[in-house]
C-alpha cells in the first residue's frame, strides 16, 4: 500500500525499486538471448534510453549485471561456433576455426597480437632467396645446383655485400671530411 503525506500520494520507494529491478531483470534475460540492446528493448516494448540511464547511473548494480548478460551471450555464441567446428569436415572452410582460435588464444593466433621474431623473418627470407637461386640455376644449367655450389654463390654474395658496405662507409667518411674542410 502506498504511503501518503498530506494530500499527495507517494509510491513506496521499495516497490518502485522492485519494479525497476524486475524490468532490468527482464531486459537482461532478453539481452542474454539476443545480444543487442535494440532487440532486447523491442522484445520488451521499452525504450533503450532506460538501459543507457541504468548503466550510466549504475542503478541497482546494473553495470555488473549487464556485463554478465553480455558474457552469457558471448559464451553462447562461442558454444555454437565450437559445435559447428566439431561438425565441420576436415576439408571445410577453416575461417570459423581460425576465428575461434583468434578469440580463444589471441596471443598465439591473432595476427596483430604479436610481432614475428627476426629469426623467423630471416629464415623465410633465406628460404625465398634459396628457392629463387634454385630456379635461376635450373633455367641456366637445366639442373638444380648442389649444396656446395649454393654455398659458393652465397659466399660470393656475402663478399660483394661486405665490399659494398665498406665502400659506403668510406664514401661517408670522405664526404664528412670534405664538409668539415669547407666550413673552416
């Protein structure tokens, strides 16, 4: 029964709180099933501004309960994805599987989660270079070059690179020295 003060009737605050809590609970159940604020509000015939207000003011610990409902929806999606992955044939499209790995183990499978170490990049570069050299050799000689010939070519290439590097250093020193003389 509402409390009264004078001529004006004031509803009992606990009753109003219960109604808000019941409305929030109904929303959170719908949100846990649909995954969107818009869909959950439509299902209940309520305005989404209520939800934003409850979150902003954290009415009756709504922020935490909202995050919990969000987590429930997210886990439901993940369960569904895992079931589809388990039912997928080995030669099926791996996108869903990769997306699940990205979500479940991001530090290992997400592209931007880590930077490949330089050793792996160097190894891939060397492999590509070796493959290219093999193709060139095959075109020239009609056969693949031996490991010994490959080593000789690599040694010559390294010597050439070292000579080029020394020439660059000497050129910089020479240009730097002339620059100092012209200032003085």
